[in-house]
């Protein structure tokens, strides 16, 4: 479990993280979302003692990181895939980490096999691609078999197979009862991976909820109705608008009815004698809900 209690960090006149208070639960994958500059990486750095908060604290299983005797056995973190000595081999890099925390050397071979890097254990990390470095960073996070894991943009540089592997890894770690805290800008992937979301904007919490509740609470639902006959399509649209419903034209013979259910529109069409060729409910994606929520929190937006 990770606990944030009033976590605040300032750089000069700018407050990067502002009173962050939340609990990242065990047995779940918690997605950490926010625009560039929102304070995600700073929050993770403070959690593992790389930055000092101006006030508040971040606790790993009830203790600050600095008080953990063997921190790699308690929390594993991938914050910067290239943060390793370029002249050291992958195996030696992990071995040094293991020895610093009293971890058996045999564990190095195990985690290299887990991430698919056994064949390049003797290769210098400075020659690694970004994707290979990401895999090695994940191996380092897993090295101490910790109960808490944090990953900052872990799928950067990975091919589609690697992205799917990371998704399955996160889900399996959470299923083992571990705490998995992961930031990413890939909304489609986060929607497939996360159980809960912590969303921040300009350093403050915008949402802290289960992913289904987040999407439902930050988007509208609609029904796509396919009516082949133009006169019947106009009849249905006129009735809906006359009763205060929002109706927009879709593609071809389609109508889009906001805040409705398929059953409701199907029953109405039957009563009006309107023949349908299709009826489907549409819900927003995580990306749509996220964009709606964070529209006013983007610090580095661009013009179209």
C-alpha cells in the first residue's frame, strides 16, 4: 500500500504537487494520469526519496522510504529506463542492485528470464534500445520480489507484443496481492490495465475512482439508431426533440440520441411504427472521459 498525506512540492514560485492525499490499495492496478507537468513523476520521485516534499509525506506500507532497511524488498520502481551505467552489463547492473539489498544473486537470472533478456545478460546497457532498457528497468523493479511496484511510463519504446506483455504482467502482479501504481499517457492501454485511476491536474487531484465510475462520471452515453427510411427517421427525430431529447445526425441513415438506452429507443420506435436496421449503445472511452475532465488543467497545450 502507498499512502499520500498532504504531499506538497514547490519549485520556486510554482507548486508542482499540491496537498496530494490518497491511498493506493493492494491487489489493484492504479493508473496515475494527468497532463504533462501535472506532477506525476515528481510524486513518484518523492515516494522513493529522490525528491523531498515541502510538506506532507508518502508512505510505503506505513513507513517513509528512508526508513526501509532493505527498500528493494519493499518497493520496486521504474522511473527512468536509462538510469544505469552504460558500460555495465545487464547482469552486473542487477547484481549490484541485489548485493546492495541482501538479495540472492540467483534472483538476477530469474528476473532476466521474466523480462526476456537472458540472452543479453552480458551485453552493456549503453547499447540497449529504449525497449530493452524498459525491460531491464522492470527486471530491477521485480528484483527484490516487493509488495509495492511503481512504473512511470513503462511501455515507452516497446513494440505491440511488449506492450501486451507489460499489461499482462501488471495484472498478474496485482492478482498476487501486490500494489501496482503505474503512470502512462496511453489511454487505450490504461483502460485495459487499470482497476482504479488517480488523476491529477496542476498538482491537485481531479479524480480518485474505479475506472468504470470515472468513465461514467465524466462522459455521456448515447444510442446510435439506424433508420433506413428518411420519413421515418425524421418522424423519430421530431418526436424525440419535441420531448426535450438531444438528437444529432450520424453517418448515413443514423441518428445519435444522447442520454438514452437502447431498450428505451427500441420501445419508442415500435410505438411510432418506425422500422430499425440497427440499435446500439455507445459509451465514451477512457481517453474521451479523461480529455473532458482535464481540459482546464493542460499547462503545455498547443494550438490546432
